C-alpha cells in the first residue's frame, strides 16, 4: 500500500511526505476443529483409490479380450493352412482323375477303363467341399483378426479409412477347356 501524507496548521503546510504501509496476514481455516479437513483428505484418497481400482478393472477387461482373441487368430490360422492344403490336394486329385478319364488298359483280351466318370465326379465333389471349407476358414480368420485388432484398441472406423478402394479388377470367368460349356437349355444339343 502506498500514499501521500500532508499536514499543516493555519494554512502553512508542511512538505508532503510519502508514506507506505506494509501489512502481513496469515489466514488459517479450520473446519470442524480440523476434523473437517481430515475427512476431506480421506474422501479424496478414497476417490483416488476407487478410480485406481476402476482403471485396473478396465485393464483386466482389455487383457482378457486380447487373451481370448489371440488364440482364436492362431486357431483360425491353423484351420486356414489345413484348408489351403486340402484345396491343393483336392485340386490335384481332380486334375489327375480328369486327365486319366479316357485312358484304358488292356488286361488279356479285356479292355479296362482306368478312371471312370463317377471317380471324376467324386473328385469334383471333394474339390467343391475343400473350397467351401477354405472359404469358411478365411472368414473365420478375418473375424478373429478383427476381434484381435479391436481388442488391441484400434477403432473399427480406421479400417474403412486406411486404404481407398482402387479400380475394380477384371475377373477371369472363362471355363477350363476340360469342363463342359455352359449354355441355355434350349441351345444345348440333344436337350429337349
């Protein structure tokens, strides 16, 4: 604080003299004779501990999600690898039986056909089933990967924005030469 002090008697003024005052104060608030402050400190400590327990609970939930999702990815990967191997084997069996369809062997005076049509049909069914198993395995693997990705804390919206879709690529829809042509029932020869 500061100010100017001037005084004088009968109009005769004394010179003005500067003046400053310093005051120091100490304030101490005591609620309920100090017991209120102690209760407030304990309340804040209890709230902090509750939040810490909640943090640990959330961390445990995230860890449990990751612990569930990771083995699912590994299991799906194993099934996918097995399904890929199954497709390769079924394709080889089909192509092999199709290649030997017209082969005949002569046993004495009898001509024996090596591969019969039903063997080719069975190989084709096995190939179709192998592809079905493969596509189901791919879907399971993709879902398991997404669950793990999500459990690790990545929002699903990021996946949609990560890559912009490119141009549509053409798909080869020509049939292999060994397969019968596809035609309308009226256009096929011998069909009534």
